[in-house]
């Protein structure tokens, strides 16, 4: 005779088996869905290319900006070099000296030069007396004499003081610390070592601290986050604009001598180019009254 307890156990076992069967069926259904999604060919959505520029060349379909954007979306990403070209093209940034990029876009270098090349007048801050003296150095003794004469030179303004101290710093390193320039030191120094020991003081002396602020070592530019770029920069030069707001005008990337590779160069070049574009965008937003005809000769400090 079957008792109530036995019947209850059979019902519980049946429910457990039914629940397990439901789980197995559900698992198989999800597995089929995943396999179907993996094998289904997803249609590629072609982006709508639109650029507000009006730069046209003979034989080029559309404007220069539109063609550059199309290259950015069509180039095959199979390495650091192609990734660099794609990123720059998507931001309508063209390296006029890069024949590979120009070939992709379909423009020759002389065509670009005819419309885009600029002649920039250099800023001469040298001291003729010191410049003539350094050209006469032929040995360590002459270098030491020049260093002592430069240290006693009397400057007349802050620019001359900065130039004099640059001469003193460079000659002091060459005469008293020649090990800095030995190949073994170049390979041993870290990214920041040679900067702190040699280049950092020169750059700091060149830019007037009352007009410029220099940021060293992995800092973020606020103008990059505006366009959703969040990488850090090794060097930033900042000025005060008319409203006493900070404005980034120059950036730089550092690399140790023994770690300069093609991927490092491509990565740093991409960062610098995209950052420059962000800075120009910020400058134009601060000065919306500049007419388009004046954009070509507009040069950042």
C-alpha cells in the first residue's frame, strides 16, 4: 500500500526532474542564439561623411576634409602605423610631409604646398657677443674660458638674462659633466633623467615665468576631455590669455634614447597632433570674431 509519504517523495522527484529538464532546454536555446549571432553577417553601417571645409583640388572628388574623413574610416587597421593614419584622418589632420598619407588621400605634395605652405619668421633672442665667442671654441680649455667669460657677462633685460643662463648651463654641462653625453649614459638614463639634468633648465630659462607656465610629467589638458580624449602629456606650455584664463599652446612627448621605436613614435605623433587640434579649437572658440580668411596665417605662440 502506497503511503502519503511515498507519494509526496515521488511528486518532489518529478518536479525536480521537470525543473532540470527546463534548465537544459533553456541552456540549449541560449546556445543556439549565441551561435546564430556569431555566424550572422552584421551589415556594416557606413558613416555619413560630412566636412564643413571648402578646400578642393583638381581630380579630387569632394573636399579635402571629406576625403580625409573617408580615409579614416576605410583604412584597414593592422598595425601601429595604419592606426595612426586612421586616427589622424578621422580628425581631419594631415601630415603634409607623409607621402603614405597623401597617397591614400589622393593629393600630391606640391598641390598642398601651393595652398597651405607658410613661411614663419623666427624669433632671434641670441646675444651676438656670446654667439661669436662660442664659435671660437676648439678645445676644453677654450670652452672653460668661454664659460667664465659668459658667467661675468652683464645682461640688460630679462630676455638677455635667460639667454645668458642658457649659455652658462650648456657649457657647464659640457665642460664639467661630459659623462652626460656618453653613449652609455644615454642608454642608461630614464625618460625623465636627461630632461631633469639637461633639457629641463634650458626650456624653463627660455620661457618667461611671468607669462608662461610649464607643466612636466603626465598631466591632463582640459581641452582634451572636451573632445573625449583622456591621455596624459609629458610636457605642456600654458599661457594666460586676456581674461587671465589658462590656455594650452604647446605640448611635447619624451622618450628615453634606448626605447625609441616606430610604435612609440607613431603613438606620440598621434597624441601631439590630436592635442594640437584640440588647442586650436579652444583658441578659435575664444576668438570667434576671426574671419575664415585669417585662419591660414593664425599661428599659436
